[in-house]
C-alpha cells in the first residue's frame, strides 16, 4: 500500500497545525489576518523558518486557504517551502509549530533550520543558531 504523494504546489496544515493557527487568528480579530510562513537565512543549517500573524499582502504572495485558516508565503520563500506541511507539536518543553519540508536535504536537531542541496541562502535577516 502506498501513501498519497504530497501536493507540491501547496502549503498545508496538519489538523493540529490548523487548530492552533485557527486559535491564533481567532484572537486577532482581523478577517484579513493570515499565518505568514517564510524562510530567512540563518540557523545552524543555512535557512531558518519563520511564522507570524500578518494582515498585509505583498506582490507575489501565494495564499492558501485550509478551512478558516489562511497561510501566506512570499515569492522568495515559496521555492523552499513548496509542498511543505505546517504542524503544531506539544512536548515537555512546550509547544510550537514545525515544518515538514520535502525540499530540505537536512535539518538541525532543534527543527527550526534546514539546508537544501544546490540552493544559496537568501539574503536578509539572519540568526546565529538554534534556539529551542
């Protein structure tokens, strides 16, 4: 039995990710609010994931709707996030969002940064390493 292949032209949420994102957006009170998912240079592997609640749209943004939750990705981050799935994970140290990224060739131990083969890190804000 084979599993269905991920949709490489989308960004999706797991049920836990959708529930937590919905709670964050519900508390925002702005119907244009979405979860912006982005990639910036930094972390211990070259790229670092970022997420924030955002009610602005930029030229080139891709918007994905899953139930009441909107996800937004800027055009520079899209090639690195294409086909990814955003999850929310609880652990003894607390909870947080994580990204299951089919484009990552390796990830650091903390799960907040990743590397792809053959891609240069984007310019912009950086970070010096993992911080859980």
